């Protein structure tokens, strides 16, 4: 039986252990579930060798791994969502991204053996874990899993590059539009609606990711709603006009004039003076 993770808030520099968490009752079942989660074909699930794959539950707010901690495993999100962030010397949390179902966490530790960022559960979540000291052996014993892991790592690197795409935009409204479109695509990849979804992250987390003030995120949601592209009810978001939002998100080096617009009309854009 799996146990609930209880972690302390401090950032240890030793191994990033998950206390009181055991392997799944049936290790083979965990491997099968992990392969299914990552999209393995059915014929890849036959005659699987025994592997050291476990899964863990985390409460909302629990830390999966701390920044600077020695890494022991890489993780794949089984359910829920996670926030990835770094903490500055003044205590400011810079959000680097969010991980959803089927996505990989802790892969950066493959380079130097320590985690360059922290990962915290945004809601009740669970992960599959592959121990780093057996990572190469697991790949050799199960080539199907090795290929799927490399694909997941490539997708994770691509998503990290999306932050640069978001930050390239001048207007906060455009940054938010790009973030929501990226999230929409990821929801579709998870088999969920790309137009109606629940935001697991807070407005403050979104603001840190976009590099804007908390209040600016709220105003930007209001603007995108006023222009008829979104309907927002607290954390529930519905994209009403996906083509319109997509077209608006193309405006990289322009600033949006801040004046009321009639619902359903395009906002007026002007070039920012250099």
C-alpha cells in the first residue's frame, strides 16, 4: 500500500528522498501503467522484465524535490499538476513552468546529479519514479521504455523553450494569450478539452511565469474576456474564440492600447516606440 508524502518546507542539500513512500504492491503493474501513460503500444506490454519503478502520492503543496538537493530519481506525473520554480536570494519564487499528466520532472538532474529547481504539487498528485542509479540499466532491459523516456525528455525541453516564446512578447495580454494557448495544446495532448479547463496554478504563479505583476495578470484576463476571446470564472477558463486568440498572440513587438473595447472586436495595437 502506498503512503502519503509528508515533507518539511526547508530545502535540504542532501539526497532528495521521499520519506515513508514504498514501491507499488505489484512492481510490474507500475511498469505497465507507466508505459500506458506514455503511449506505449499494447504489444510492448507483454513479457515485461521486473523493474524498479515505484509510484508516490503527494498532497497539494508537498515538495517532490528541492532546489539544490542531490537527485535520486526522475519522475513522471501520473495524476495532478506540479509547479517548477527557483528561489532567488531575496526569497522571490521564479516560476519556470508547470508539469501535467504524462510529463517528466527532475530530468535536469541527469547532467550534474542535483536538482536546479524545486517541484511542488499544485493539487493532489502522484508520480512514477525511476531511480537514477538504475536509469541506464532500465533502458537496456526495456528498450520500449527507453525510447518513451527519451521522447518525454525531448518534449520537456521543448516546453521549457516555450517560456522564451512567452517572454518575447511586449504586452502582458499577449504573454497571457500565449500561455493559455500553450496550456490548451497540452490539455489536448492529455486527452482533455483544449477549450475548457481548470487552472491548477494561482494568478500569482502565472504572474511569476509571465514576468509581470499579479495585478497585471488579473487585468489581462479581464481584457481578453472583454474582447470576447475568453470566459473566465475564477480558475475556470473557456476559450470562446480560438482563432481570434491565436491571431492576437502573434503580436510580439506591439503593445495593446488600454481602453475599453466592445466585446467581440479586435483590440487596437500600436507599435511601441524604441
